[in-house]
């Protein structure tokens, strides 16, 4: 059963940054919504960690909720910080790197 149903996260006020803790030397993730129409996953990145270049068949919205991150979309660099977001277009390679600890919410929209 998907995690969000098992934990019954619906009809609750959730503090985004409390949903996942930083873990030394790694990227941690927690899926909070998993539906046919899309997913919402929160990530925490320790300093020096990242997601290597990859692409997805769907648009995704990356929202930084804590700290700051470097994002590349088709080799074009962006720096985004808490309270900012960037749309990762479908089928374009992108990567994420943490020069400092940060957390992000990733909303994947499926067609």
C-alpha cells in the first residue's frame, strides 16, 4: 500500500520540513502522495550530495523548502533557495547538487 495511505497523512496540517530529517552523507526521500495523476516527494540532501543528471517523461516542480541548491536543466545552471521553485520540463536532462544542506519538495505531474 502506498506510504501516504498507510500513514494517513490526509486531513492533517503538515509542516513540510518536519516530514523528513537530514541524514549524514546521503539524500533521503519520502513520498507523501502517490496517485495516477502524479506524485509529491520530499527530499533532504546533506552537503555535497546530489542527484546525477537524468530526465523524466513528465514535468516536475522542484520547490526548495530549506537551504539552497544548484540545479542544472540541459546544462544551464540555476541556484534556488528556500521559498523558490523551478519547473523541470519533461524529457530535458536535469541534475541537483547541494553545496549546503537543503530540502526540496518535488511535484511530478503525469499526463
